[in-house]
């Protein structure tokens, strides 16, 4: 298959400048501690803290008491809880050590709009046995290879339960346990500084091949995931379809995409969809902003800063409630803070500094990944001047269909433009709400599928 020339060149530069990264696999005795008294099966600390982080129970997998149905919206097990306290611009200094720089910036920029309702923390959702088994296997076998552009190991869970450096940590961020497949018609909104709201809509689906609950594969296999996005709104983009795949190893491959363009009624291979490629319809986020960070790690030097207690979005079932109307959700300056739930959790802090000779609109990124799941809950991104530029967060909710947390409404703030984008909204989509872990096929993500979807 024809490779993306620019991405291949970036990889060549990176490999030329680096020796292959040596990583130390943990021994069998250390791996045996996973799922024991001290560590969860993912390597998180089981113990709670005096500050309010509870002990990990992991007692619910694929269900919880009182659950209404395995598919569709459910308010979740904590719906009746009330906030313990609320943080505003007036009292944020009291909680400064638990806030990201992006959160502090939102308080300062929108003192009358942004606030954080903080709830009791919970750690009750566990993982299917195959995830735990895979994590333990990878702990003694996975390695970073090809100058940081690939890994070895078995798919289905993170490769490094006990990360020792930034490269291992970012590969965990790229590969946390999540849905095998997802399908929905999602709405997208851009909210400008003056409160004007513009909408987009797309038919959206992905297939994460390594998360098949009944089959394991290898991180040395070619394809990690397939994607499909077909635009229905805005009118100017109607009929545009993009399909493609993301590889596991970026040393000799890159994210590939084919696009059906209604203006010419043909499918063409896109020249580059890596890294800071702006995502339509509003271009307020980059392609590697998805999930906080995804795709090739090639353009950054990654540092594992360490673990820290932070106030982060968590258990956000309510944000996806079909009873919520967009006019009530998309408030000026920020997503309506009354529908966002924050909890105190331990997170891994991982920083990426732009490599010399590499290009990206972000010179530095700071990612906050949940220790229990390795999902990126919050991301702070800096411009070429070193100034905080964009901050984003994902409102994850637990999905019984996949026995994993699933992305809900994802918010991307542009501090310079004083605007934000809200992605993956399904509240007003009716029967087009999330369908998770359906048995999708690779053919549904082919150039032929793009041509069919665009007509």
C-alpha cells in the first residue's frame, strides 16, 4: 500500500536521530502482584487516600445494581448523589494543587461561567478477565521498539502495567481497554465567543481490532483500528465521507485515509491525516486531539512526570442524557457546568515536548491519564510561544455493552479564540444513540464504503 510520504519522512528523521529505545520488562514476581492486595489488574494502586480517593473495589463488570438495560442511555449507579462542593473562580486558590493549568485558565477567563461540581469519588468498575490476563502477560513481554514508534505485546489491554518512562506511558494512553466497535450519528457544535452556535453532524463508527472480546492479536499486526465519518451537516460538507485505518507501528506506516468528495463524486486518498491535521467542520481541534491524545507519538519527546491526585471529569453519564437539549447544554463560554461531574482521582501526568525539527501547532502537551483505566481525562496544550492554547476533556461513561468506559461528549476549548467545540453529542439523536460492540467488518471502512456512503 502506498505510504503517506510526509509521515514516512518524519519517521525516518526520528529513527535516524534515535537509537532503539531499551525498555526493561518487569519480572514474573512483579507481574504476579497485578490483581493482588496492592495493585489492581491494571497496575493501579488499590489503596485509597485520606483526601477522599476510595479503595478500589472493581466489583462491577458489565453491569451494576439497578441497571435498566445493557444498551442505550442509563443514568448510572450514582445518579442520586449531590455535589460535595463547588469550585469557582472565587475559591479556586483553595484547590489549586488539585487543578490542571487548563482548569485554572478556564476559571480566570470565564469567572462567571466556568465552575466544577465535585462529587464523591468511586472506583467500582472492573475489567473482563481477558483484559486482566492480557495486562499480566504484557507486563513481562511488551517492549517499545523502532525508536518509540511501535510496541510488542498482545492486544486487548495496556502494554505496560508498570511504566518506567514517557514512551511506555504514552503507549498505554494510545491503547487503553475500550470498546471493540462504536456506531452512532453524532452532533458537533462550535460555540463562539459571542454565544453563536453552529452545528455539524456525522455518521460515525470505528472498529478497534485489538479489543475483540473473543480474540487476541498482536501489537506487531499492521492495523490497530478502522474509522468512518460521513458528514450530514453543515450543508457545505454534506456527502463528504472519510474512511481509513490507524496502524499499530508508525515506523513504516501512517494513518491512512480515503475521502469521498461530493464535488467531484470520486474517492481520493488523503495526502496526510497525521498529528495536527485540522478536523472539519470547524477545525478547532487536531486529529491527534481525539481521546485527549491518539495516533503516532513521533513528533514529541515523552516524559513520565509521575502520579498525582487531581480533580477530573469522571462517571459522566448525565452529559449523554437524551432528556437534555442542546440549547441547555451549549451555554456561552463553556459546556453547561451543571451537567459535568468531577471526582478526585489519581492520574498519571505525561508530558510531550515537540522534537527539534518536527512541526505541530502544539509545542507541548500535558496529558492526565486515569490510573485505573489509562484513559486521558484531561489535556492541556501549548502553542509555539509556550502559552496555554487549547484545553480539552472527555466525559467518559461506563458502557455495559463493552465492559469499559466509553467516550461521551468531548470538549475542546480554544483559549485564544474564546470558543469551544463539543463533539460526540448524541442527546437528540433518538435511535442513533451509541451502539457499542457490534460485530462490524473491515469492509465497512474501505474506499468502496466511502463511495457508497457519499451518494
